[in-house]
């Protein structure tokens, strides 16, 4: 499972930073704050927020729904029972940690190399 998440996170970050519309600083901020955001307000509220936003914050849901076991995340977070909601929250948090690590490796690594 972790290998699949690692591959997904790597592809998502590469796709995001390769996109000409991507604002790297906004993407980095969105990803780095996402785990705490989900923990603080809950998965369903986080999903609703991401659906309503534009820019990199609004793309978070698209990235997450590409992760293993998180397809149709928005619908499932809204309609499933408590047991699956808890499972989705756990999987989402796990995926966000991998995404955050990839951002640290790619974007912050590039910034450090550029600054030196």
C-alpha cells in the first residue's frame, strides 16, 4: 500500500509542478496544511471546502481522488456510514502525509538548491 501511495504522491507532485498554471508556493501551502486541516475540521468539511475553492487549494480533491482507495472521495465522505467515514479519514491522512513528503522533497529541495 505504501509503495502505491508513494508512486501516486510522486506523480501528483510532478504533474502539479509541471502544470504551467501551478503556483508552487500556493500548492506547497495547500499540501502542507492539508493533514492538520482534515484533522481539525473533519474529512467531509475539508472535502466541501476544497470543492468550493479555486486554484491549488481547489485541486486538492482532484489529487486525493487519484490516490489508491480514495476514488470518489467526495461522494463517499458524504454518503457512507461512520465505519467507512473513519476508514476514509485514516486513508486520506495517510495519503496526505505522503503528498507532503513529496512536496518537501521536490519543491523545498529545489528552493534550497536555487538559494545556495
